[in-house]
C-alpha cells in the first residue's frame, strides 16, 4: 500500500509582541478601519495600565472607545447576553479584549452576536448548540492577554 500524506493549512492570528505593543492598538484599529471600539475587560483590570494605555492609544488615533468592564470570571449565559446587548446597542465596528480568556472570549462573543444576531446557542458546536456556520466576517478584534493560560488570543 502506498504511503499517504495528509496536508492541511492552519490560519493563524497575527501576533504583535514586545514592549510598547499595547500603545500601537489605536493605529492598528485605525488601519483595520475601526472608528468606534468596545474595549472588553473585567472590573479588576479596568483601572490597570494595559486598559488605560489601550484607551489612550485608541483615542489618540481618533477612535471613539467605550469601556465594558462587567466581564465575569467563567462567563455565564447571562454575562454573555449582557455584553452582546451593550455591543448591539453601541454599534461598534471594532473590539479589544484585555485580560484572561474570560475577557477575550466575552469580546469575541459580543462581536459575533452583535454582527450576526441569533439565539445564544446558534453558533455553538453540537451537541450543546446548533452548530450553525457563521454567515460571514465579524468586526476586527484585537486581544491583549494579561495572563498565561488558555491561549484565547490565538483563536477566532
């Protein structure tokens, strides 16, 4: 039997790393076409330097930035729905998630469901959800991890 090869392609997130990277968020969001950005974090981090630097960078780039700091550790359906409501009402065209996996995942969920409104379980994989494919692109999202853990910043 002949040997076979399996070839696959893996799309990866663009990763910018190093001192001062957070100060470039505003220019990066402007390059991505964002004018109104929701910055998602948790209450413990809202006054931290990474969050304040991000807000300053966005505003210096002429981007309107709103802070959402109600992310829960281990998000619940209710906390996701709260973030989705804020994102939908705010009509944001970009998102920044700052913190651990909970904040970054909350930013992703808010982005997805504000862009493509649906029941919360619509896009969740089966058997829990309906596993409906996402109909199209979502808005730009930049993840700024403040912890080492899930690697949430590297996945869509």
